[in-house]
């Protein structure tokens, strides 16, 4: 594995540690854009990944304070709150996943304030210490035989008889490439003009989707 800085240098460790269900867009918007079947697959993947993170934490014995705390989404506008009821109904019907709407008068019991128009609770979401988690992932990868090369920047990718890439002066060969990145990595790809990589980025808005999910569903081309 090549890393342009050090493990956990960027957003991998500098985030809120939220392991949440769902995706960036609401389910009604996703269905209108991608249809019911693909939205079902994406939503199911978001639920699978929380179980996957929990399993990895246990198997690799990562002391990162993982806990199923649930999460609360609050509405800044009445229109947002009105949409919660529709989302809860669709998610229960299409994905067999239960959420709970919190009216404004009950919101103080959740957060000690009623400044928002209401909320929506998902009980199965989790939280963890992201810096400890990414450090534990790195140790687990090394135990499994991975070689981690820090301060090694991927410079280009070449299509040869075998998939290959050049990283800081050295040629790396492999059957398949996977690139894990945050928004800054995406900017880096654009800046270096690698349009083939740009087209294959999946902006999920979900920080815990495991690489094997993508390799299983979208084989390398």
C-alpha cells in the first residue's frame, strides 16, 4: 500500500468518527436518480459496512472506543422535518429498516434543546475514535502481510500486460488497483490530470465503506 504522507495523515483520522447508516442524499432523492433496485443495494451496503467495521474492530482487537450509540439528524427547516416522515415510511417499506421521528416537543429529551424543528433517530449507527481505528487497521494490514510504504506518492498508472503503476520512481505491479481517498485525494487526481481515475471515483459520502465491497460489485476494468 502506498501512502503519499503517513498513515492517517488526512481525513482518515481527522473526522468525527461517525459510522452512520444511509448515504449523503435522502432515499427519496436517490430513488428518483437511480431507481429502487440500485438504491436498495446502496442502502444495504451502508448497513453492511457498520457490521463490517464492528467485526474488524473485534477481530483485530482495535482499542478505538467503538460503540453503537445511534445518531440523531435534526431539521433546520419545517420542510426538512416534513420530509423525515416520508423518509421513515420509504426506508421501512423498501429497506426493512426502522427509524424514529422525534417531534419538536420531544427533542429536548434527546439533545437538551428544542431550537430545531424536530429530528430523526437511527439506533444502529455507531461512533469510534478515528485516529485509533486507522492505526489499528494499519497494524492489522501488516499482520496480514501487507507492505505499507509511507511518503510514497502514486505518480501514474499504466495499462500493460499486468496492471501497473509508478510510485515515487518505482514500478509497482499488481492484478488490481484500488484507491482509497477523501475529497483532497480527488483534488489531487484532478490536479495531476488522471481522467481515467477521476471517472472511477465513487463519491459515496460514507466514510466506512470497505474496499472489498467495491471490488466485489465493480470488478476492475
